[in-house]
C-alpha cells in the first residue's frame, strides 16, 4: 500500500526569515492524521534567509538529521561542536538526555535550503552526541547510498533507532530498486525533481508512506534527489 503526502498538503509557516513546509505536525501546525510515520516524526523543508536562523534552544530524546540542499548551515551546540553543513554533508545530532544548539544560515548573501528530520530514538536518556559526514553528490551515481543506519555500516552515520536512511541522486530516465524485509515499512521523500514510485507519480516536495510492499522501484523522469527511509 502506498499513501502519498502531496507537497501542497503539507503544513506551512512563513516567519519572514524562515519559510518552512511540514510533512507532519510541528509547532503551530497540527493534523492528527499526520503525526509521523513509524519512527519518522518530522520532515521539515526549511528555507532560511541570509544571516538568519534558529537561536539557541533545547532538545531531548530525539535523533535529529540535517540534510542541506543549497547553501551552508552553521551549527553550534552545548557539547562543544561547531561546523558548517553544506550540500553533500549529512549531520546527526542525538539529543538524548538533553542538548542545546543553534542553526544559522552561514551566508550573509545567499539563502540556505535544507531538510530537518527527526527520528524517535530506540532508547531514551542516552548521552548527547554529534556526527557529520560528507557524501559527495558528484559524480551522479544513479544508486541508493546508505547515509545513516543503526550500526554505521558502509561508512554511514550512526542513528540510535531502527531506521536506515538512503539518498539517491538520479539522472532523468534512471531507475533504482530497494527491497524491504518482511515487516519493514518505507517513507520516500522527493527533495528535488520527479519520480515514479512503483508506478505512482511523485514530484518535488511529495512524500509517500509504504506498508506491505516487498520492493520499491524508483524511476526518475527528471534529474532528482530522493530520500528513502527503511523503517521497522
């Protein structure tokens, strides 16, 4: 079964300096029918104006992934980490027992466009931690690449929950497949471009939840960037 979450149906918040689209309930946007999917709790598509950002604030018991599409996102936190996340980088912050952080557009001239992803942890109260790795976009490989997993296999980030996250940067006309083990579920998010998912058309900003499927076939009708969450 495939359930599509159309881009235009997402929640929307325009704060002037921040334009944010919410796939699931978040902050002032509440929809009891869209509270998350399995361990996936938040996917926000955020665009932040130059020199602006999220001031220091607290999180606990959440696995937070930042995935930058354009620009640079400057991160600082209470466990001593400071970095700039750029396209091709993926960041994981485990909030655990509690962490404070800020996220700002690193540029005074250009906006930053990124996906903010929250995953429910498998265990509460763990020690906060941070990890960032580069997964270069070039050359385009037309495959799914593991960028986060519970065991950090194949050079991926380590997340403290039973989720495997893949990205795919696909040329127009290319297809990739992903098998789901029995009892597993998937969420597909189209960050850019347009694809067919098992024959269902998805365009930029669309998401789709899959349950009871054994395989995903993703065919790009335009140059595309996608995220695939393999979930318990």
